[in-house]
C-alpha cells in the first residue's frame, strides 16, 4: 500500500489493529444489529400479508377422433410452442379480465380500486409526477390493479400454463385463478362451437349448388357417349378397343399356325428331295396309313428273309413276295406326297385367313382412330364430373362433421385444468424471519465495513512497511562478495586469517576463515608497510591478537543476529524460491549429515512442493529413516535394470516426500550402469519440483557424473564441524572446480543450525 503520511513512507494495512478496533467496538456493532432486527421485525409485522394462489392449464388437442386416426399427434398446431405462448397471452386479455372482474364483483373491493376509497390525496398526483387515477374509468382502474397482481407464464419445456394471482384475501387469491381458467375454457369451447356453426351455414348452399352441377356434368357425359357411339365394355375399355384387341389376338394365332404348316411342309419336301426314308420324317411317321404300310412292309421283308433260306432266288414265291414289297414301297411314296400336299394346303389356308384378319384389323384401326378423337372430349367431360363429385363428397363429409359437433359438449376446449388453486394458509409476503435475518446480517456487515474504512482513513490501521523481509533476503540473486584480506600479524607463529566469500544472503550471518601461510619476517630496519583496506569502515589493525578478538566478536554478533539463515528451513526455503531442480547433498560426517538431508527433504515437502530423495549412500541411512523396509527396490535396482521406474519410488513414512531407496542389488554391479544415472535424474526432474541426491561422504571426483545439470546445487550437509575443518572442505571443493557450494550445518540436536554458500 502506498503511503498516506507526510513523509511518503510506504505503509501496510495492520490487520491486527483492524481486528482489535472491530473487537473494541463489538458492543456498538451488536446493538446496531439488534436495533436493525427489531425495526425489521416491526416493519414486516405492520405490512399487510399477501397470499398467492396458482392454477395450471394443460394445452392439448381434445377434438374427438371420429375417423379412428389415432388422435392428435405431436405436429398438431395446438401443441406448437408459439401457440402455447399465444394462449398464455390470451389468458391476460382485457375481455377475459373484465368477465372475471364482473363475475367476482372486484370493483366493490378496496384492494382493486384503492384510489376511489382513499380519504387522503396522493402526494405524487398533487405535484404532477403521477396521473390522477380518478380520471380513468372505474373498470380500467380495476383492470390495471388486476394486471399488477396477475402473473401468467408458460412452464419451461412443457405445454402447461401457470396462472398466479396475489391478494390480501386468501380466498380471493384462490378463486380468481380458478375462475380465469373456467372462463378461458368456456371461451375456447364457445369459439369452437361458433366455428362449427359458421361452417355448417356456409356449407348448406354450397352443397345444393354442387349437387346441381354434378348432375349436369354427368348428363353431358352420357349424352356425348350416346351421340358418338362410345360404348364401353368395361370401366376402362370401349367396344371398338375390345374388338381391336380380339382381332389382334386372332391374327397372332393364325400367323403362328401358318408358320408352323409351312415349316412342316418344307421339312417333308426337303426330306423327299434328299432321298431320306419316310420313317425319318415326323409328319409322315405320324400318319396312320403310313404306319400300316410300314407294318406290311416289315412283314413281307420278314417272309422274304425266311423263304430265301429254303428257296432259290428265282423261285416264284420269292418273286411274288418281292413284287408285293415293291408295291408297298410305292404306296408309301404316294402317301408321303399326299401328306406333303396336305401340309401345303394347310399353310395356304392360314395365309388366306391372315389376309382376311389383316383387312379387318385395318378397318378397326381406322375406326379406333376416329373413336380416340371422340374420346378426348368424353374424358374432359368425365374429369369435370369427377371433380364436381369429389368436391361434393368433401363438403358433405365436413357438413356432417360440423353439424354433429354443434352440441354443447361435443366441442371441448383444447385445454384442461391439471391443478386448481387452493386457498393458501401462509402468506408469501412478507417473510418475517428471513427479512429479520437478512437485515441484521447486512447491518452487522455494513457496520464493520464503516468501522474498517474509518480506521484506514484515520491512519490507525496503517503501519510502516519493512524495508526487507526475510523471504526477500532468501530470494536474492547469488552474487560474489569480494575477498577482504586481514592484515597479517608481525609476530611469527600466530595464525593469520582471511575472510572467505559467502552468499549475499549469508554475508552478515557468518564468517568463514581459512589459515594462510605465515609471512616472512621483515628486516628490522624496514618499517612494516601499510596494507590498504578495501572498505572505509574496516580498520587496519597491527596487533594480531586484537584483530583476532575483533573478528571473533563480529562473527559471534553476526551469528547471534542471523542464525536462522543457516538452518535447514533456510536451505529448504531457498530451494523452493529459486525453483532448484536438482540438489546434490554431500555429508562428509556420515549419517549425521544424511539425517540432516532427510530433514531438508521433509521441510521442502511441508512447503507444498513435490520432492524426492535419492539414497546414494553406502550406509543407507536415508532409507532406514524414510522407507518402510530397507529391502525395497531402489536406485541400485534401477541401475541394474532389475526394477521398473515406478517400483523404485516410495512414500516417506512421516511426510509427503518420496524416496528412492538404496536398493537390494549389489553396489559394484550397479555402478557398471552408472551412465544411466543422469537419465534417471532427468526423469525425476520432469516428475518432481525438487530432486535431492544424498551422496554421503562422497569425494569431489565422484560428483562429476551427477553435476551435468546446469542448475544443480551442491549442499555440504555438516551438522557439527568447526570452522577450520569447514574452511578446508570448502577449499577442497573449490580446488576441484566447485565454486558455488551451499553449506548446511545444524540438526535436531543443535541449537544454532547454520548454512553458507561458497561464491565464485
């Protein structure tokens, strides 16, 4: 929040002061709420209650199905959505409201005509902001008030229309919707009766006129048919057409017989010319004469064969038999020629019959052509008569239907009442309890808001903003701090210290020193040269003991002020804020450092980040602390290819963190697949926010395979170590090429956990 004071200092809202101000004035706020409750209760009790009644109509086709067609379907116009809306508007028509008002005598009630029965003038009318209702007709005033209390609407996704009416009288609230529904049904039924009556009246003269027209048209058809000789044998065929069909059929039959006779004659003629035997011709063989001759021929041939064995060829008996055989063959030839002549005569008769039929057919064709021209006029007259007859039949059917529905109960309205309004027992307005609750809560909320706004504008709820928050300090970019050498002492044998560069976040939190070689003694005759200081506020000391004491006091004061910057929580906060994907934890002290790494993983998980710890230690200390069983598949099984990726990840027993245990495979065999380690870590980075690899007391040379990721962080987990050993470790990693170390010291049993970073 920007400043509101004269010094333009940034300020924040002091929520504690706001809450205290509201609490201090709680009595006043509660009294305002109670007063609002009392006033709302009194006001709601004074309002005259209103009651609401509801009646519902279902719009459906109720026309009787006299033709057995199955009743009205879904495509009936009455069931159309626009028609439903139209019926709802019809229920609000002025004529219907007037009938209801007259039947129930609403003009005599003060509720529907308050202007005529009011003793006091309306102020809005007096100043001209409202029209004087007394200038309107009394019936119009009732209708206007009636519309204000009426609500008619179509129920969504249905064919139901709801009629709601509100009134101070519960009986009237139920009677008016019911009466409106009854009058609506009467109007609809009456409209249908009027429609049928008008239809019957119009159809009567039309039917009489059509009857005369149909008679005249049929007389014309009969007269035309008689005058032109257009007699009909069937409904669709005339006499000439029937004759033409019969002759055509007979001609086709005769032509077939002629063709058959010619073919048979040609077959016999060809066989005789070719010298074939007569018994090979079907027409010849079929003749009874030929059959008898053939039998006689066969008998004679048998006798000749029989006698030739006993008699000589010149014997008279044999000669007589042979003569008889030759005579029979001659008779067969003569009979065959007769059969041929018979077939030719039959073919000639067929040809003569064909010519006669052709002559008759040509005559009928000419007559049929003339008849066809005359039938054109006949068909025109028949069409006119048929159209008049069909229209007459339609009018007669509608007339009979209209006259049958002119009775009072034969034409029900296309709607029915599905829910009648009942006299309500409780008013719908005002609802006293909800009004009291809402007004009380609104008063309490408004009172609190007014109080808070007053506190903000008065400045009592504002406080100066802090220049730097601890979280902001933890998020500062890593920047190297220049090395500040301490002036060496002149006395030999005393250790000389030089400050190590630390992270900007930790620059004031700790002083890491390392011993430097003792300088060579200077000649006595040469004065000790002065060493320039890099900072104006750092004094140059010549006494080693005093300088050492001052450094110890400054370091102690810095540690006393910012011990929290070296805790496990600080490292966890740093990893979260900087979104560090991979952190390699090295624990030179063994299981103590591994235990601190486990605490770091749990601290990251408490911040809501997903974190996994990979146990690369030889002692499997993280596995014992976090996993349910030490023999669960882990990183060694993954490197050996003996376990799936999902089988090697397990949940921590005490937090939301996950762990990849050490595994049950042999470490020597697992290191043969160490090239897969970077692939495994990359896969974990895709699945988790932070991946922590606990390496145990690993050497700097073994970290090369794990530091391929450009955003990897190296953490020295040292719960308890003195500053000299810490400086040696830092120098060892610096000589190996690791210039950006995050040092984490402290644990569950230490009072002042510390962390530090070795800058480039």
